[in-house]
């Protein structure tokens, strides 16, 4: 069953309070400098569970984490713990809303300093990078990264990867972690004095799309190119 929660208020984040607990394995999935977002994830395991758990901290001021956790407890730091961590980081302050979240696993403790903590558990579609970054009415282009922000391009697929994906078994259960941009030539033929917009063609290079646009432009009311990601 899907579940989610976002915690930012004092009554939700009392010193010492445990706000998340799980016996599952977690590891860092992504970090985005935009809005200082840190995403920890527990992936499904066929023999135990089929849900994904995403834990989001933002905006992050500082982190001390390991490469993975076999079981994880997230709790609010006690007042002495928070004071000691703030003392070592002059840029972080409780009076501006920064909070210390302790990450505890197998008798060891790490921490994240951020203003809020969110969690979401559910069935993550394989074309979606995370529960915390998806297309909507304000940002309709399908996201290519688990978190919103600048895209470093580490998961850009080659043309060969795209061609292989087009000929592969699309029923495979593995996630879609790569993408490649394509160039879609759009036209508005303006029928009956109303917009009549449709796609005319999809091209792998901007040069080819611009050549097609030049041919179509004199024949329609308007013509433009939209750059869209294909999930591979």
C-alpha cells in the first residue's frame, strides 16, 4: 500500500523522536544541488517485498552518511546532539530552521542537516525516477532524473542504446534509468480559425529537425521544435 508523509513542523519533529524505522536496506539514490536534495532509497526485493521506499531530505546543509544501511532508523537529534553538530558547522543554525536528523543502523550513527524530511512508499513505475520528481501541469516534460534540478547527463543513452531499446522486449521488469533527447517537429495548421496542433515527426538530431521545420514552415500556420526525452 502506498504511503507518504512530509515533516517540517516543530510538533512533528520533536527532539529525540523516531520518525522512520525499517528493517530494509537503504542507500543514497541521488543528490541534487538544486534545492539541496538528498534521496535515500530501498529498492524492491522479489522474495520479500515489491514496494520502493524513498526518503527525501531538503534543503540539505550538511550530510554524514555511509554507502548503505542494513536497516535504518531516522530520528530527530536530541538537543545536546544537535548543539554539538551545529557547533562544528557555523553555516547551520537552528534559528533559521535547520534540523539534525540522525541516521542509525547497526549500532552506528550518521546525520543529515536539513529543514524537512519526506518519505513515500509504493509501487514505483519503471519509467519514473522517484516519487519526488514527476511531470505535472507546471513542469509537463517528463523528468529524466530522480530529483528536480540541473542534469549532469550521466545517464544519457547513446544512439546505439536507443536503437537497442527500440528492438528489445518491452515487457522486461527492469527500471528505465537512461534517456535520450529527441526532437519533435510540431505544427499548427489553424483549422477553422482555432489551433490545431499535432506532431509531424520525431528526429534524433536537431539538425534534421530544423531541416524538416524549414520545409514545413511555409505550409502551415506555425511550426516549432520541442525537445523531449525518450526513456530507454
